[in-house]
C-alpha cells in the first residue's frame, strides 16, 4: 500500500466523506455488542425515532409476520418479531437511510440494496440452519459486504468519465479495475467505513477476503459464510455456474444437505418482501425466483450436454479387442465414476430444488409452471444417467 492509499484509508477511517450513521444506529451497534443489554433498553431507544417506530410496526403487521390483532406498540412488535429481529431491522433501516435512493448516473442504488438484502437473508438462514455463527451478525456482515462500493462511487466516480463497468460480478475483476484506476478498492473502503461506524472487528474482517480465499480452512466461519451468501447473490446477478457452486460450497463448508439448502432458499424468498418493505425497497419476489430457477435450468442444460458428450465419445468408438477388454473395462468404470462425481451431484441439487419448489408454489403460477418444467427435465436426465452403466455392459465393457 503506497503513501497516497494509506492517506485515503486514514481519511476514511476518520470519517472523511463517509455518510454518517444516525445516532440511533450508533447506539444500536453498541447495544448489539453488549451481552447485558435488555430488550427494554432497545425499545426505549427506538421509540425516540417516531419514523423508525412506524416502519417497524408496519413490518410487524405485514402479511408475513402478522397474525391476529395488529401490534399497536413497539413492545407488542418485539413480542411478535423477537428482540433480535427488531434490533436487526432498526439497524438495517438506519444504514439504508444513509444512502440515496434510485439510480445516480451509472450506479443503481436500488439494485445494490436489493442484492445486499438477499445476501444478508441467505447468510442469516445459513447461520440459523448450520448453527455455525450468530444469525444476526451473519445478516449484518453479509448485507454490508460490498458497502464500500457506493462510497467509492461517490468519492471517485460520480460526475467523472467512466473508466470501467460497475458490475458487482465478477468481483475480482471489479476490485482489480478499482485498484488500477484509484489505488484502492471498494472492499478497503468498506473496511474503513465499518471501522469508523464502530462495527465489531470480526465483521470488518469479512471485507478482506473473497472468493476461494474466503472459503479455505483456517478462515473464520463468518467470513466463509458471507462469501457463500455472495455466491447466492451471483445467481441474481446472472453469473454462470453460480447455482451449483453455491450448493456445493454450502455443503462442503457448513455440512448442509441439499434439502437444508432448498429450505434456506425458499425461506429467504418467503421473507424478503416483508423485510424489503421495512427498508423501502421494491422487490419483485416472483421475478427474482424465476431468475434463480433460470440458473437451475441452465445447470440442467450443461448436465445434459455432458451426458450427451460422454455417450457419443464412448458408444461411437470401435469395439475393444479381447486383448484390451480388461483395460477398457477399467477405463469405462473410471469414466463412469467421474461422470457420477461431475454430473450426479449437481443433478441431484437441481432436481431436489425443483421438487421442493413444485410442492411449495402455486402450480398455476408462472414460477410454479416453470418449476414443473425443470423437474420433468431433471427426472429425464436422472433416468438417462441411471441407464448409462447398463448400456456400458451391453456394449461389452463388463
């Protein structure tokens, strides 16, 4: 890091050009790290902000959380949502309010916060299902994972000629472009901002790692979990291959089954609209779910292509001689094992996801109809894959 970069980081860490968090948000962060803090203290603090109180009451009385008589007071809302949920949403609303709405030049704040919300909710659900880390900390860490991007945009990009695209993925390319153009990247800016806002050190640490480096043994589980949530957000950002990678890595790192991950995704989509309402974000849940399903369908297309390629290469070759039959048998066995490893696992993930969606969605809705199409294709491919060992036997390889 050169002197100029160090100077900028020091300026950011002292609050230079950073959007200020409200006094309420700062105190909520202090309460979040105080193990002896009570729900009553939190309620008394939030009630000092009438606008925030109204938004939290609206959230508590939304169709997702609401049941029976509407919550008339914040204390009633806490009873319905739980103290941790109220604290988390109050802090998220305060953080969201520190930035503009809509689109400013080339930066789409609405898209940024939409993806950030999904990333936070997936992280929270992963933490709850695995028990690996505190779910509220997982939500906050993942939701603020790219918080440096709108700050960097405001500091260096707004009002100036474009040097590169601001697409959040591929992340490595974006960070490299930022460093080449400005001498630092938005993850460094994000770490400085979170430190200035007095976020806990273990949340700030998540800014420093991404990609495979965030998911290797020895890295904190919170950092790894945040990057898993980023993998899910890549699905919404139309990144190829993200669906299977998210499933594979969540299973490897958190020891979650495909069924666990299906439930996590479905729970996230069930919750997102109510949370978005509190954050004043426009979310089209069905459209976003269709995007995830489209990625699942593309994964099936790639699986189908691999099965076809394997079949053509193996069954259109010349028949083996008696002298080489043992060697051929071993080659076929090894190839089938490779196919099982490369194809069967992602096929099971996509097929299981489609089955779970087919059960939970209205079969007459557009997502419900699409889930049925994906499920039928997954079943066809499962049947084709199951026949392959038998076909190899018929061709004299056993």
